[in-house]
C-alpha cells in the first residue's frame, strides 16, 4: 500500500481536509469557550461587587443605571477596560460616585427653562433620533459640522447631553427591548460633517467635556458610528486622529461616501434615515431641509417634543408647590482621559496647519476656547 502511494504521478496532489462538520464543530466549540470565558469574567466581576457591598446610594444609582439588566451593564464596563476586572470595578465605582455627587438620577426632573433657552440649545447643539435599524437599534443623528454651541453656557449643553443619555437609557432602549423582544443596550450614531469649518476649533473644549463624560460614565453604548458628508477638513484630521484611537474604537467608525444613503439603507429602512442622508449630493443639510422632511434636529420633531415633555412632567410632580427653578444644572466636568486629551490637541494642531496653509486663520495660538 505504501509503495502504491509513493508511486503516484507527481502531478497528483492529495489534500486531507477535515469534513465540514468538523470545522463547524470546531467553530462552535471556540465560540462556546468564548461565552464561558465571558461568563466567568462577569461572575468574577459580580462577586467583587457583592464583596464591596453596594448598599444605599450606590445600589440605588446602579439600579437606575442598569434598568433591570445588571450583568449586561457589567459587561459594558468590562469591555471598556479590556476585560480587566480590577480596572472595570474602579471605573464602575467612579461612575456611580459621579452619578451620586451630581444627582444624575434626578437630572430628568431638571428641565431647561424657559422654553426659548431650550430651543436655543437645540438650534445650536444638533442631535436627534430618526428611527431604528433593522436590528432594532435606535438611530441617533449628530450634526457635528453645523453645531455651534454658542447660544447658551456650557452647563446647559452638558445638561442637555446627559438628559439625552438618560432618556435613551431609561426610555428609548427599554422600549426598543420590548418592541423587538430582545435586550437592546446600544444605538447607532450617524455623524453629519456638513458645514465643518476651521472655526470648529472653538468647540474643542465642550466636545472634549462631553466625550469624556460619555467615555467614563456611559461606556460601550454605541454599536457603530457612521460619518457622512465629510469635507476635506475632516479627511485631513481623520488621517492623523485615526491612529490615536483604540482598535476597538476604530472598528466602530465607518466613513461613508457622500451622504451615505445607499450604505445606510443596508441596515435601516428609508424612513429611519436622518434628513441629511436622504439625498445624494445634499450639500448643506440645514439649507436643503424643507417642511416635507422630518428634521430630527428640530425641537418640533416628535422625539424632542416627547423628550422635553417627559422632562417637564418629571420636574412638576403633583405635590410640587414652588415653580421649577430656572438656570442650568451644573455637573462636575471630569478631567479628560489621556487619550481624549491627546486627540483634542492633535485636532487643534491639524486645524492650525490647515489655517496656516489656506491663510484663513491667523494667530490661532491665541484663540480662546469657549468655556463660559
């Protein structure tokens, strides 16, 4: 038999491949092992929390945060710290203490009043919800390029951002979980770069504050970021910023061509597309909007009306006698993490280079960042 084997013509190649079922069994076993490993980490994390005796205010704010899904929320913090249980535990404790110190559990009862102030915030901080993906994830839209953050103090913008985060976690995601009959804990974000200019350098401070709040206290809440309508200035900055991002973050960011309509229609229906993604060659999303479109940034949009009415209702319980106090709700601004600070400095440096090259900005080094 061996002699017959070696006497085969040299052109004949014998390949011994495992049966397809063997490959499938291997993959199944591999993913099963990953699930066991993940469950083990969560169990260890849970044990560490139990040993820490999360009682009183810590327990209350943790329950408000996880909305009945404690293990899934522990998983978010584990992912944010690359499965390092000790670091994830520290991060969670810091987050819970931040919530307690800044009364985040009560922030939904702190409406931005009077309404014309809130409208000014909405007109200059372009954020909204346009629908759901085919998998049931809420689709959130952010008008990065046309947001000016110049109509109110930084505290109003931070308050508004946190309220949207809490409304997403307390109302939108639980509703999506019920609607699609599976736990939904993340969203999709579409970032519209229409109108992005060098003057956006003024907004780096407030954007860094908001980004840091999200990184430290609302980790792993976005499944994918889609960047659309990107001008040259974004492309130039993206080249230098992208290498600074963690690999996990880079994989979540997709820069789409034009308004991204065709690619986005693969994951959502047309009705869920933000208004600035509905036309190829759309140019400025603000100038081409018409009354027939559903501008998800507008305070008159149903999402914002529901959000604002929800906050006003929370702030006016039946037993309240005194009127709602006017003024912004101040939240302690966390120090930017090292990575965010480096990215902010890199963007500032790149904007300065572009300004110098085009002769559009002079003396950027003396530019004062809006802090109010």
